[in-house]
C-alpha cells in the first residue's frame, strides 16, 4: 500500500483534520464568492458584447446608455447577432418578443435594416398595440401590401399574426401560405399554419403536415408540444425535448452537474463497500447510475402525457397541486425508478446481498436526479437548481434506495414481505410529494411550512443511512465514509456558493441556498451519528 493511500486512510478518520479542512474550504469559498462578482460582473460582459455589436456607439457612452435600459433585454438582443451580424428574421423576432423598441434605442435596426423594412415592422407593432385593430388604417395598408403581386418580406406573415390575435384563424392561413409562396424560408409562417390548424381543430391536416420534416423542424417548442399532444405523438414529443435540452447545454453547466453527482456517487458507493469487491460492485453501482439517468427520459414522456392528455398539472389551487405533487410527480418518478431497478434484481437475488441492493437502488436515484438537473432546468434557471446539488441529489438517492431495498426483500420472501413493500412504496411517494410541495411547488404550503421540508429530508436521510448501517457487511472501508462525506459535502457547498454568487446577488444566494444548507447540516449530523466510529 502506497504512503499516499495510507495517509488518506488515516486522515479520513482524523476528526481534527476533517474539521480544519472543511473550515478552510468554507472560508476560501466564501471569499471567492464575494470577490468573483466584482471581477466579472454581468454588466461588464454585456458592455463588451455591446461594443462589438454596436460599433457606432461611442465607447464612453455605452455605460451611460445601459443605465437607462433593461440589461436582460439588451443581452437577449445581442444574442440575436450571428457571425455576419443581425439579419431581417432576427428583427422580426425582436418585434414579436417585445425587444424591438430597446433595439431601436441602441440604433440597431437603423444601422442594419432598410427604411422600408423598418417601416413595416414599426407599423406591425403599432397595429398590435392598438386595441381597435379592425378599424386601423395601418391594418388596411398592411393588408394591401400583403395582397400585392410582389409583397415585401414579412408583410403577409405579420398580417396573419394580427389576424391570429383577433381570433381569425381561418383567414390567417391564406396569408401564412402567401408568405411561404413568396419566401419559402419563412419558418414562422409554417409555425403559424400549425397553430392556426390547431385552433381550428383540423386534425387530419395537422397530421399530414406533422409528417412533413420541413414543417416539423419549423415549429417552436411550444407549438411542437401542443401539436404533438393533440395528435398523441408522445414519443416524438419526448425525443424533441431531450434533443433540444441537450443541444442547449453548455460545458460549465454539464461539468457542475457531473461534479455534484460524482461526490454523491462516491459517498453512496463507500457505504456500499465498493472497495471490498471493486470488480463486481463498482460496475454494478455504475450501471445503476446509468439506468437512473436514462429513466428520466421515460418520466419526461409521462409528464407530457399527464399534463396534456389527462390535463393533470399544477394550476395554483392548493388541493389540485397537493394531489399533483404526490399522485403526479411522486408516483410517476418513484414508480419509473423502481421499474429501472427491477432488471438488477436478477443479479442481486443471486448474490443475496442487501447492502448491494441498497447501494444499487440509491445509485439509480442519484442518476435520475443528475439527469433531472440537466433536463428539467439547465442554463437560465440556475437559481432554482443550485439548491438541488445540496439536497435533491441525495434525497432522490435515499428514496430510491429505501424503496429498492424493500423490493429486494419482497422478491426474496414474497409471502411475508409484500405488506412491507407496499407500505414502504406509499411512504416514499408521499414523502417525495410532500417535500416538493414544501420547497415551493405548492406556495400556499411552502410559505408557512417550509421548515418541514428540512424535517422530511432529515427523516428520509436517516432512514436510508440507518438502513445502510444495518446491511453493511465485510471489513471496514479503507477510506472512511464519514471522511468522504465531510470533505465532499464541504467542496460541494463551496462550489455551489461560488457559482451562485457569480450568477446572482449575494442576498439572493443566501436566501436561495440557505434552506438547502440547513438540510445538509441536518444530514451531516445524522451521518456523523451513524458512522462516527468507521
């Protein structure tokens, strides 16, 4: 055994070393989190991008101009720029998304569009802001332009958009088709046709166009979801969303998610004594993680089916939302994770090792949580996801571990363990739903009762860790599970803090991750109590 390995074994059991290390990691993380935003402020990044996008603005004027504008809108506008600059389609999108007026203040349309195209977009915006659209002289003028022999780009589709807003879906179809006839590259017109047919309930025509790759690729995610749901194309809908979500992942976000999953994975497999039989247990636990990761895609399909076909979704009503988090979210996720655990029973039942069953099931839960972080959230919603790195990963692992171990016992002794399995599964589903409700999915409960989310997390974690202690067999781990947990969780909190401070004001960060840090503190107390002698 190498000296480095021996040193790791000793220090993983040295409480003074663990305390000092966690304090040092904490202090360094806090300092970096405070200093980093001042070094790389979002405003500074936008200023640099704006200088490149708008070279006509004097350098000294950029900070002054930005003070009077919405930074988020400016950033969105800048992101429309491609390698060659801003194109006509990007300005049409700005107009539809309420960004055109801000772009005009920056002089972007004036320096990229012809006066004629600017006038068409400005007339469209003026009509859309007019409550009496049908009596507008500008509307009549736009219609005349759209019906001309050689209509200008956007005139027909803008007019069709206005008709859609007035509820004239059937009439809008003619103008969207006219736009495509003159400008075949118009994805917006194809998307508009699909939305109009959907509103008119023309199922056969929708079916025909949905099978057309050109129309299918032209639809926005929202249109695709609505059309696919109407046609019952659940597999296509799931594939589309998975492809979109992974396409929009960035390396940093993927790295952070993988880092958090790695720390929790090391903690879980150390409890499953992976080091004692590494050639068997590490692949077993690793494939469990992969299975859990894949299971999220099945759950995503169920989400679309539940929320669109059954119309069972969150609607702001306390009774409906409370039922949804338990019978919708809790039931579907725990059931699918357990189904993906079932194939592993063929191996686990032969080995008859409860410890391996618990660790494998927990790794499936962890894989699910890791994939969920990427699929359901991703870049742009970091504030909601950062707390998940501290609690939800281990919460999912604990829930699946508990249910998986119970299913393992039921499979061994079906006549005597069926009641215990059903009771455990119901408990896991209710705990999952209640936790989701109290962390914010049911605001009416979350605001006065959020403290109970910490209690639920602590109870489930204790249940899992107590089970892990009871089923552990073989010689003690060379590196202490407690040491892995203390150092790993300290690094995880530190990284989460630093990245959260980089993306959000510190006050928001404290509020956002504070509750999860308390939950992790409760977990630390339980972990130390269970494994202090190892």
